[in-house]
């Protein structure tokens, strides 16, 4: 019997358990953080739900510092461990949903909900792969440990602490990427620009807001401006939007102030080419007007220097590596408040051959009149690469080829998964090559058929790695 035929009967139960996880808005919540809930109450609820499933199914499980839950199958005293590195936290829902992101729904063969693609569905598919092995009482040599983090979308404060307490597994994969094997992951570094917000004259930028996370392409941007002729700004804004069919927006006049809303296309910051950055487009529109001082340099930098430049060519950072590919840039957060302090967060993904010092140096060189300080955010990662000759890479590649009928070479990803925390760690699934990427986007979804399709690949992979 083929592996997919073995896992297909689990589909209904898998979906029922997945629904329970997706309904929990496991988003970082500073308002409910405590020692017992270090990333918020809902995150703790999500971990507790996974532990409830583990108890139901007879797995060993435990928790580290209320940050990480682990679930285990195989010989408890095994000298070696195969790890599955996952996370249960998600990014905020954002705007543009056609349905409630926390009431999962199946429509036309797609499973909709925040976290469906990143990465609650793949978490559940790997859990059920373990469950399949346990249900069939398959004897293993290495133990398998499913490790569930809660801070992947933010500061990565969880799994490093887990490794301090529990040690580093022998090898492992994270189903937080794509098929086939992703044996290389580019560096990711966020650079913060901080600056004063002084502006006077006839044109005053009172407020500009776009983006909430450096690793998300902003889908919405807002600005408040005081201008001599508000109707002129309104008319030019309508004309500007008409030039770009993928943009939408609206404007409102209050006395001499114009309030602008521009909507682009939200996407994962690792793949800025999949989105349309609402913040840089709004700045690109506003820079035509006679703003001065800090407002002028702010709008010029994000509306000209880094606008529509995902290769960071205007910053002198265009770079290509034959193994790991191109450097990319996402302008994730933009803030300006008159007479306050402003912030821009630039999120870079780069291959081997580039380092953070080169990035910050080039950003500083291209600020021009922009009186901003350049700082590197903590928590960045350097490039990660596991050789194709490693047992881990070869085994996973062959399982994927066997089950899909197609061998595909290992590759490098712009995204960052927990796999890079292991010396012998790769990303593997659950995004199939023929499925559009919807991670971090409105109406996030994954094909229902791929839930047990992924489960089948994971189950055989775990069997071969652990036996």
C-alpha cells in the first residue's frame, strides 16, 4: 500500500484537531505576558491544547520555561534524537480577510485560517505522522521529538532556551519551508533607522504609519498631512491610484488636513516580490509635494531610495551567490510623527558572501541628507547551509522523490526556519511547489488534500531517519 493511502483515513481527525489550534489566536501579546505566559495567554492556551492531544494519544510530553512544548515517540533512552522543529505562534491577521481568520473554513478544497500555511497545518501533519508510527507500534532506534516553539515570528527566544535545557538533537527538519529539501537558508537581519521628525512650512507631514513587523510586506499605509490645497492632493491621489491596478485607497479632508489610506498587497517579508508595499507607495506619492526638513528626507528615502527595490540596488547591496541566490530587502515598518521620533525597519535576507557589517555600512552611505542613526536589531541570523552529502539531506530527498515521482535538487530559501538552529537541520515541507504561497497574507490557506499528503511524506521520512 502506498503511503498516501495509509494516511488518507486520518484526514477527518487531523482537520478536527487542526481546527482546535487555528481557533486559538496565538499571537504575541505583551498585555498578558508573565512568567507563566511569557508570550501571552493565547500562546499558553495553544501549547496546552497540543499537550492535551499528546496525552490523549499516549505520547510522552513536557514543557520548557512555558516557551516550548515537546512531544516524543520512540525509545526514551535512545542516544540519538530526530527533531521536528515547529512553532505555534502566528502573525496578526491584518486586513483584507473575506472570512474570520480564527474560524477555520474549508471552501473549494482549501482550508482557510490564520496559520493554515505558516505553520499550524504542517505542525499538525507532522504530529499525525508521529501518531501513525505510534498507532502501528513501529519500533525505532532513534527517538523522535516534536518541538513546538512560540516565538518564531518575533525574537526566537524560545528554542535557544530549549536547547540549553534539553540539549541539541542529533539531526532534524523543520516543516516550515517548502518541498523538496531546503538545505540552505539565507541570513536575515533587521536594520533600524531612528530619526527626529521636525517639519514646518505649508506642507506638514503630521503622521505616517505603515507595517507592524519587519518580516511582513505592509498591506496598508496611512498618512495625515496639512496642505494649502487639500482638494488638489485628493485629486492627485485618485490619479496616482488609477496608475496602479493592484493598489486601492481613499482620502478624507478635514479643514486643511488630508487623511490618506493606501492599500497594497501584504506578503511574507522573505519574499517581497509577492507583495506590493503600501508604505513605500504612499511615500512615493507624497514626495511630489513641497514637504521640507525631516519629512522631506523621510519620504524621499522610503519613496525613492528603497521603493520598489527588493534587490537593494539603490543601497549598493545587489549581490548574487551561485549556491544561495540573491540578497533581498523588505521595508517592513515605517513611522513618522510630527515633533516626535521616527522609525524605519529594513529587513534583509542575504546569502553567504555578505555580512551584517557590509549591510549597515551601505545603508549608512546611502542616507544622504537623512539624519538617521543605523542600528542592527538583535536576533538576526547568518547564512546556514547543510551539505547535500549529509545523510539527512539524502534521505529526505529520496523520500520526496519516491512519493511524488519527481526528484528535485535541494535548494536555498529566503525564509528563516528553526532548522538553522541545528548543525544538521534543514527545512522540509510542507509547501508544495505547485501551491501559491499565502503565508502572512490575508485569506491564508492550504489545500486540504495536502494535509495527509504531507503527513505521508513526513511519516516515511521519520521512519527512515529514526530506524
